[in-house]
């Protein structure tokens, strides 16, 4: 029955229909291949398989008296961060360098905020929410030498 129906269609038209069907099939195959290739690349990342980075906590709401460098921030950094040359004490050679003076600490303020908020620092422990707020609010206040 199919053969009889196609016999009534002129040969040139049959070839044209077959050509269009081939083009449509080729397009479909190419489109599917592109979709599959694209979706397989979505899961790739530079640190694939590594532990995910800590989720940063939002900056605390800084209300009340602003923390001061001498009374609040420096003692906290001295006891939690600048604990020796292996961390951020005098003579530190690690990537953060020493954090013992206002100049050193304020120069690294952006990095300190990021590391404290994410929980990546200090390495040997964690800071309480109040300690994080002290550091972050002081930085957000312009890192004054007060």
C-alpha cells in the first residue's frame, strides 16, 4: 500500500522529500549531541571531588558601640591569629603574613573579613559569633586605628 501511494508522487518530489528528511534527521542528531555534550560539561569544575568551600556567613548586623582596634580587635587577633610564626605572629611566612600591627591588619582587612566570615580562619579552631562580629564590624567601620 505504501509503495502504491509513493508511486503516484513524481520522482523529483520523492527525492526532495527524502533529502529534507535526511537534513531534519541530521539536524536532530547534531542538536542532541550538542545537548549531551553541554550537559556533561556542567558538572566539571576545577576543584571537582574536593571538599566544598565553607559557606560564608553574612556580615553581622553592627549595632551598638563600635569595636575599637586597641581594646577589642588587637587582643582577639593576638590570641586567636597571631599565635606564632606558623600562624600570623611575628616572622610569619605564610600567605597571610604577620598580623601584629594595625598597618598589617588593616592592609589585609578584606581578606581577613572573608576568611573569618567563611570560617576558614583561624585554622586551629573557630571564632564565636561575637568574636566574628567584633572583627567584621571593625573592618566594616573602616578599620580605624583607635
